[in-house]
């Protein structure tokens, strides 16, 4: 079954652009900027949500505030018998993996990983490498974000608690 194209006009684009810039912008503010009433903006947003154009609203948080102080991208090379759905099943089990995608080129997949620190990243990397269908990985540690407003610069989840810190709440471990 083929889906029919979703109507998406210039006003929809302006509404989406306003929401991408600040998802908390009121329909009244957006309406004033695009020349529509707040009710008309709401109807369009509701339609775009129904049609799957707008898939959600989110908050971007400075990762270090949530305990993520280390960030890396990991190229994953799989055995030929590893289908993408199997890799997807595995990466869902890692709260440290912020995004995962299959890619063109030499690697089979690219993972965006956050960790509390380098030691935590190393532990996550070893768990990934222990998966039976992973042949090798190549990691790239992020030093700084050049586009600080990009979604990749923020975080959606808090870092898992450090077991050592939990055992010694004074931080004198």
C-alpha cells in the first residue's frame, strides 16, 4: 500500500520552522509571524502531527548537566550475517547510545555514544565489541561542537549512575 503525499505548503514550512527554533512558541506568536489566527495554526499543527510530519516535541539539555561528559561516534563493522534489525535490537539495550544508523561506506553502522567519562565509554565500547556479530569498531571522541545549536550538542537522557559513586556518596572512592 502506498501512502498519498501529505500536503505541505509554505505556511506549514513557516510554522515548522518556528517550532524547530523554539517548540514552546505559542500558536498566537506563530500566527502573528505567519499571518494566521492561533486557531488556524493549531489546526495545521494538529494535521501535521496526524500526518507524521511533526513527530514530537523535545527539550534540549546541556549533556554535562545530565552526567554525560564524554561523547564519541563509533563505526561498527559487522559479520555479513548481521541484518540491520539485529543491530537495532542490540543498540536499544544501551542507554548510552543516543543514535544509531546504518551507513554507506566501509562501516555497517554509526553509533552516537555518550558516557559519564572515558572509563565508562571504554566499558560501553567493550560491551558493544562483545556482541557476537560485531567484527570491529573504530571510535572518534568528540572534542567540541562547532554547531552548538545542533540536536547532537544536547542530550535527552541522564547518564546512568556511576556504581562507584553510588557506593561512596562522598565522592572519595
